[in-house]
C-alpha cells in the first residue's frame, strides 16, 4: 500500500510538471505569434531604416573618403603611377585623384533611395520569410538581387558627370584611358567610371549589411514596436 501511495504521488507530481510545461509553451507560442502582414510591415520598416542610415552616412561630405571600410582606393593598375608621383613629391595629385573618386561616389549614392524603395514595395511574403529567418545579411542579399543592376545604371552617369567636371580626374582619365585592365573589368580597356560605380555600390551594400546586423542582434537598434516584435522571435 505504501508503494502504491508513493507511486501515485510521483504520477501526480509528473502530471503537474507536464501541465506547467504545456502552459509555458502555450504562453510562449502566444507571445511569439505573428501575422504575415506584421512580418512584411516589420521587414519593410527595418529595410527602410537600414538603407536610409547607410545612404545618409555615405552621402554626406567625405562619407566614403573618411570611412576606411568603404573608401575607394587607387585602382590597382595605377599604383605604379601613384608610386612615381609620390617619389616626385607630387602627393597632392595622387591624393586629389583618390578624393575625387570618393566624392563622385558620394554624389551617386543618394540616388539609391528611390531604387531601394521600389525593391521594398515589391517584397513578397516569401521574400519576407527568407529574410526574417535567413542569415544576418539576408536583406542585403535581397537588395543585391533586386536592385544591383538598377543601381549601377543610375550611379554610372552621375559618376561620369562628376569625374568629367573635376580637372584632376579628367587628367588621369586621359592619361590612363587606354590602359588594359582585363583582370578587373573583364573588358579590353579600363573604365574609371565603372570602377568608381562598382566600388560605390560595394561600399553601400557593406554598410546596409552592418545596419541589418544591428537590428537583428541588438535590441536597442529595434526602435519601433513592430521591429521589436518580429526580430524578438527566436530563430531555430
């Protein structure tokens, strides 16, 4: 009889424990339940914030030039020319050329706002799911897929206009216009404008990825309730 009582007590304790566990799971599920419309709304908000922050950072004066992570360097095939210039104490010529490339990128990057806005508006629920439960740069990958070609087409004429209007850069373009650079461009001739355009886009996507990572990993960066809700979901 004593053994039976002990057994019944153990069964009762186990039942209570399971009941509490189920209640906890139910509450957790209820707390993390989120609708499809909320996912899309939250992700569009996150993407808008992330892209706006990145564009604002790069589009200001010296936004590229003073940021070593995205600063556009002297093209590889011109580093010999740069070395010669510095040997001849013509440092300013080389420095001005690098600065001009970076300023051209600043002028172009502000045009990304409308292109990213189009990509965000066209986001589907499946896109949203893949971004929400994807890697830390899933949104950045989405932007590359949906907007990289349009960005290049938008940036290139702006870069061309700016580089043509800057005397130092124009001089360099005349000097190196026929220098082969197949390894970098895949073309017979090196195109300075395409080089600056591609580097400007690479820098932009790098900063967008950093903004995305902040929102995913740092609760402080989730500045609205919808961001807190969708990125508070524990990814499995």
